[in-house]
């Protein structure tokens, strides 16, 4: 039995330890905002925060997470009021939207380390794939979110 | 069947309870599940309201007590529900199409909600929603007049209802901002108070619709209505479907397309907990597990199915490359265009001639959401949750697969996590229905990324040969083109293409607008066992690369500036000239960018929209290519939502740039080799150029598409820049296969 805290709620999960966190979140707990895109840590669609760090949940087995604190897109805010979410809306970023939970979670963690990001910082650290090609607006939204967080 | 169970403690999460409640609600109300996701227009407060609607989607009849008709419902609080009969996969038509209705309805846009129209209702109500597909960038182009009519008719009925109530002539009443008013008496009444009376009114004649010059709302940029649901995990994709008692399926399909399952030994699964069943399909085997997709996938990995692959199992890419090349250079082909006398012009004395062969590989769609479908089959009723670009077609296919009548089938279209042409054929849905039939439980089938990439219906491989001639003054006198390419229509069994000419194959080649007196275009259709289909930009995805690169070659051979060379051949096309001039002006075409940098130009028209692009690139001494900027100008005639249109241009450029830089699916022993993003790389933020979109709209009768055209010229613009910088002509994609080191 593994105990994890997801968005402030304790969950006890009884499942094979090699099961990736992604499938525990989606199929067992029922939080489907975190997406499956590749399963091999390449795309970032499954990004969540584990103990405050952005991780690709498709490649983190549940067995190593006993006692961990997990934040998913559903737990970021109750009303889409997080500055990153606001910036995403203001810049009209999402197209199909499927990658965007991961993009947002990656950005939230990134801005903690880079409160004044340059484009080079963004390029080096936000490596999630967006097949719809929303990068133009995504980049603008990251800068806008950084500004909002300072305001 | 195993009794394995997982314990999950919902703890104190309200969200969990809410989800559980929704599921129960679905079951109770679920006798008639159908219809749509509802989303709110406007910013966050609105979205929060809309979410309460979205939390119980798929309402059975997809009708409302406040229906004015199948398209519009107006509630007593004045909120307007507009039903949307296409598929939102990121291209923005869930915003653009309701805007068209609102233009005529004269309603307050902040009071509008949008909901998916029900394909089942369409079946029951005499095809009321018509063609429900989102393909070929046609949603706006094919729906505009109809949706204007829908809005205008509703407005006139609201006016008629008010006029009757006031006992005044309808002609004295006016509708604006969700209010009907009568100027002479100063009376006003809200739409919400008129809806039930308006629903009863039959107009003697349908009202005329507005001409574009009278639009007051269409053409004004609007934020996309689905965005608020896509920043907090609320948007429901097919893969997010959860049903009570649902089980999970993973599938292994014959690795060689067209092959069949020979045998599979189930013994390795004997003691594995949580496995429900192994299901054999004609060309695949599925493993069904109780609690997670992961378990199903792990179970599947233990199986070693045997396949019948036939002769296709010994083919490979080297062979295909040779076959397409041969077909482009020799043998017979159908003639799609023949102006003047190309042969004489090519052999005329004094003519300067050039020949080239351009080649492109198969490409995968790689939509971000892999193929998946959830099916609930209850004997006389079939419910399917699937991301589809054609819900009406999916309904027919589902009914045929299940042996049910169309009215017994409910397709619950969801937000689609990328389409790009892949999700107009729902192969995954057919499999999921067959699995559901075998196990008699609600089941969710998910393809892994590897399944999705290797069992795609690919962008066709092609070889395109060119011959050109210039006279002594550098003026073009002849252009000969032959394309050898896979037939999409034959592969999809839509059409046999008896005359050997497929519109997609010659798109942009046969109808190129350059005035060259002797022009001949030939088409050699040739398929392999690899299935091919529509892929964003379709024929233009390879043809624009080829023809715009060759035109660049001719310009350089003529010693002319590539912009001036093109412009001089466009005498009959002021719209092309406008696009060309706009992109050149905004890109500062021709200025020197300093060492290691250069510009390239390309222009193309497809799906009714002309797009011109200037690429600015840098190549390092080590040969690393970076596309720094794409300046883009577009003419679609008119545009409904300029914001959404610009986003489609940007997205189209990135999609095409990924293909140009990295895209290739190769075949070995009949099997597509690339399976995931490690071997089929994508442009990410670090590679994404700055993209500047400029409008060069020419109005008139033209309503061009948005989804397909943006990326058409990108590969050629980049490759023409590479030539300008290095003198190296890229004649095959992807660019990553070429060594650019030491050339800049
Ligand atoms: S699904 Fe985890 S990185 Fe792609
Ligand atoms: S918005 Fe579609 S993949 Fe990013």
C-alpha cells in the first residue's frame, strides 16, 4: 500500500509498484487533466509536480513515491486564477489543448527557478512538445506569467 | 477474470465526489446519452459557469426545453446556446462558427454558450446538422451561408414573436444585443422572454442574409471559447472518458500494414492479476485489464503473436524510393495540364534548361492525443466516446460495425487532441466496438504512441520531377512537372481514380498560377502497402516544397531576384501579387543579415488561401541550422476570427517546420520504423522561430481555409534560404539528412 498526497488529499494505492504515476492519477484516482502523450518522458504532456519539482509522471513508478506530495493541473487553483493560467488565457495559447496541462505545470515550476526568464532560459528548460505549434503564444504567456507573478 | 482489486481512498476530496456523482448521474440519466460538451464564451467567471454544464456532458437528447430549433436554444435568463456541428481539435471552429450565427442573431456574445451538436439527433431529425466533418479546412467555408441563415431565421422569429405580442408590424421592430425593440412605442423585450413563442413561429419566407460588407461582428478578433477549459484540466478528451464498470484495453496490431493475426498463445497471462480477457481481431490482438491501461499494456507485452504478413513483409524504404523515382522519371503518367508545347520549348535553340528531382518520405500525424475510443454496448444501444473529425461518418461506421440502426448509436464527440487529418478515419473506434462486443463491458481502448505512429495512415511518399527552360533574356518558357505519389483516395477506398489524376496529388502543381506559356503537369499514382491519407496541407505538404524550390532554382538560373522573378509571372493574379508584396515588405526582403544568415521566399495557395512566407535562417560553421523568423502574409479573402486565423497560420508553420527539419517515416521489412518522439523528433520551443502573421485579404467572393494553408510554403522558404546562404540545394526532406557543415 502506497500513500500519496495529491492536491491536498491523501490516497492509498494498492497496485504493482512499477505502475507509472500517470496511470495511477488517470485510471485509479480519476484525475484526467494529466495527459498521456508518449510514455517515455519525451513529450511532457504528463508533467506534474512531485514534492515541488516538475516531473514526467509517465516515467515515475508509483513504488518510489510513498509519502510524496503531488500537484496536478486540477490542484493548481480552484478557479484558474494561478498567474500562469491567467497568462495562458490572456494570450489565447491552447489550440487542441492536449499538451497544455503539461506546459502549464512545467512553466509553474520553471518560474520558481527563473522568475525573470530570458528566451534562452525558456528554450533550455521548457522542452514539452506542442504538436499544434502554439510556441509563439506559449513563449509570450511565459513572459506574461512572470510579470504577473511579480505584480 | 480475476478478482484483483485496488483500494483507492477518495479521502476528503470534493472533486472526487463530484466526479463520482457525475458518473452516477450519467447512469441514471444515461438512458439517452448523446450530444455535447458545453463551454462558456468569455473569460473566467463565465467559464466557471459553463463548467457546471460541462460536468454532465453528453445529455441524452441533446435538446433543451428552450430550443428555438436544433441549432439554437435561448433560456429565460437570456443565455444563448449555439450548437456546433463540427469538431474542435484546436483549429478554432468552435469559436468561428458560432460567431457566424451570432452575427445574424444579433445576440450578446457574452451570453453565448457552445455545445457539440448530436450526430444522433441529426439522424433522428432528418440530417439537420448535415455534414459534420472537419477536414480540408472547410468548416467555415462550407458552413457560413447555412449558419448565417440559421442565425437570421432565429432573429426574425424572435422579432415576429415580439411584434405579435405588441400587435405591431414586425417591420417596425429591430433586434440588437439580445433585445427586440419597437422604436415608436419605446418598448423592449429580451430574447429570453420571447424564445418559447419564437419557437412556434414559422416564417413565410427565410430572411436574406448579410453580405460581408455589412458584418459588424465577423472579422473582429475573439478569444477562443474553449481556452478557459484548456488551462485547468477540465476539457474532456475521448481518452478522459470514465464509465462505471469500465475496463481497459491495449492492442497489438499486425506490424506490417495489411497483414493478419495468425495465432497467439495466451498462456503467459495465466497467472497475471487483473487480466479480463484476450480478444482476437482479424489483424490484431487486444488484452483487456480491470483497472488501468498500464496493466493491459503490461499484459500485452507478455504475448508474442504470430502474424501473416505476405510479400509486403520484405519491402523497405530504399525500394520505395527507387520505385517513386522511376515513376517520376520514366514510364507513363496521366496528363493533368498541357499548355503550349513543352517538348519543343525545352529543346528550343538558345534555351537554358534545368532539371531536378524532389523527394519526400512518409510522414506520421502524431497527434498529441494518441488514438483511443471508449465504447459502451448495451445490446440495442451503442455509445461511443471518440475524438473524431467526422462524427456523422463515425456514427455510420459504428452502426455498421455493431449491426445496429444509426438511431441506436450515440457518438459522443469530445475535444480532439489534435486531428491534422488522422481522425477522419476512426480505426480505433472500430476495434473498440469489436472488443466491447467480445467482453460485454464498457471498455476504453488506448493506442500507445508507438501504435499511433506505426499504424498511422501516413502522408504519402512522393518523387516529383521538373524540367524548366529560360530564354536568352532569362524569361521562363517551359515548365514540366511529373509527380509520382501515393493515391489517398485509393488507399482510403473512397474512389478508384480511374483517370489516374487525383486532385490532392496535383494540388498546387497543375493549378499553379505562374504564366509560363508551355506548361505540362503529369500525375503517376502509385501505392505501396503503407496506407496513406490526408495530412495537414495534404498535397501541398509536398508539392509546395517541390515547385517553390524549383521556381527558386529557375530564378537563380535566370540571374533574377526570386521575388521579382515570381512577380513577373503573376500578371493574372493580383491576389498572389498582394500576398507576395505584403510578405516582402514586412520581411525587409533583400536586406543583408550578416554572416551566416539569409532569407528565402516561397508562396503557395491551397484550400482557397494564399500564403507567402519569408524564412530567415542562421547556419553555424558546424552546420547547425536555426530558423530564426518566419514572416507570413495570407489572403483567405475574408476571415471570421482573425485571432484564430493567425493561430492557425502559426501552428501550420510549426507543423510544416517539424516535417521539413526532421520528418520521415521509413520502412523496414514492411514495418514503419519510427515509433515515438525519440526517433520522430518535433520542433520544440528552442527550435521555434518567431512568426509574424500579416493579413493581405482581398475580400470578394473568396473564403479560404485556415487549418491547412499556413505551413504549405514553409519547407521551400527554409530550403531557399539555405540555398541563398550556402549554394546548396536541398532536394529531399528532411533537412536533417543533409550535412550543412562548412557550407555557410
Ligand atoms: S507522456 Fe510522459 S513525457 Fe510524454
Ligand atoms: S495545443 Fe495541441 S498539442 Fe499543444
